[in-house]
C-alpha cells in the first residue's frame, strides 16, 4: 500500500468529481504505463496510480477513505490494482486507443466475463429512523437475465451460432509493428457487432438482448446512527454480469428529512429552547423533548441567553459502537413583548432596584456561541 495521499497521487482536490478522477487517472496512466513509458520507475508509479484510482473510483471505498483514511479500508482490498475491481480494461484501450491499437500481450476477448453495472437510488427516511435504524422495503428497477431465453437472446427451440467472421471472439484483430513494439489493432466484429454470435431467431421477450427490465422489491436493514448522504452498498443487487461475470452492486443514498426541533452535528443533537425571564433568573425544572421522549431539564438560576446545557447520552448512536452522542440544549431567554398592568408594575420596580448602568461586552453572543460549540 502506498504511503502517499491518494488525492495527491492523482493531483486532485478532495472534492473532485467522478469524471475528474477518471480523467486524472487516464492522463497519468498514459504517461506511466510500462508499455509506453520510458521514464525510470514507471512501473512503480503506475502501480501507485492504480491503487489510488481503485479506491477513489469506488464510491464506498472513497467515502471510508475520506472519513477514516487508509485505516478505514481494512478488509476492503488495499493492495494491488485487482483488489479494487476497478474497470481498467476499457481505460487501457483508451490509453493506447489514440494510436488505434491495443497491447498484443493482453489477449483478452470481448467475451471475457465482466462485472455488471452498479446502480444507485435515493432513499428518503425520517430523522428518527436515521437515529434508531429500521428495516425498510425499497422498490427499484433493474435489468435481469431474460426469463424466456435464459439470457442467450435466441427464441426457445433455437440457439445462437458462432460468428464465422470473428470465430466467436467478438472482435477482429490485425498484428502490426509500430515504434511502440508489436501491437494489435482491434475493432468490434462488423458481422456480429462484437457479440461473437449470430442470432437468427431473436427472443420475442427481450428481442435478442438477453435482458428484460423488472421491478424489484427488497427489504434492507438501515443501521442506527446513519446520516444524510450515507451510502449503503448491497452487493449483487445491481445489473447482471456479462459473459458469466458477477452482478454489480446497488448503492442506497440516504436522504434524511429535517426534524421539527432537532438539528444534528456529528452524533450530537442540538435543541434551541426558549425560557421566560423568571425561569432564567430564578432557575427552574422544565420538560424538554429528546429523541427518547420528554425528559426533565434543570435550568440553573441566573441562566443567560446562549447557555448550553448538555444532556449526556441523549444524542445519536455511533455506528458500530454502543454509546451515543449528547443532546445540547441552547437556552434563549424570551423577552415578553406584551405585558399586563401588574406585570409592567413589577418590571418597573425591578428596574428601579437594578439601576440603569450598562456594561459593554468584549465579545458578542455569536462569538461566544461559536466557541462553546466548537465553531
């Protein structure tokens, strides 16, 4: 595993898009690929580029890397290029595609097993569901192997025949000698369009594609403590593999709806609470909402606007941990705008006893609040 930062290796900012990651990889792969590069240590640099791309091109691995660094990749594959299941074959063709050739020593057929497409869908959930987790039924569409022809594209009772032009390889090749060495010019077979087979009687259900669109229902477990934007990967629930390859994955992107009262900051929840002047001055015990229901909260005498009172263990559960964050109650002393005659008289007497002296503050309320909540 490389010790360098993966974004640094590819020359990217941490907010780089998927297209920018792929473009950076292509550029560097063209520069350092051992088949075309004359630079010293090109092979080592190329392996390092592969490793970085293998993580950053995979949405789940990238999310874990961004949050936990390389330690968060444990058990997910962090060694050579193949551990990342990055689709390098097509990019390799593009690297040398500018010359119209592919490497003669690859020898890979267009009919080699290929992994199916990954799918993604947004899943809206309530704030409380993100906090405590739930089992949720989702419904989505995906391509599946045609049930009528079992994926071969031919009407039952008939079979595809091997293409005589490409001998079933799906591509035609011509070996040529170039300044890069012996290269093989390849192109999809014009007779079978790269399939390697000729279907004389296409399946009436899939029209020869071998796939049919289906709507799927599935129950998934959403763990406690997830947040807005959290991705859950369901292996094997994506598009079907090609030529015997494995199915892709389905990525669920959680869309957590806002709560009426609570706001989330990491695993803490924040509640803004209004108290009246008497409660702030004299102190009080009040009922406040929490994620677990109403609970008693002690307001100390002399409480000022902006005071933060911590209710330990009343926040969001940590993923893969048993403890929870806290609830932070930010107190706001509500100043009445309308007073009865008796209330006004009481405040006038209080004003006389307190005097009229004012004291400038070195820091404003927002400065103090930012310091208290850590920015």
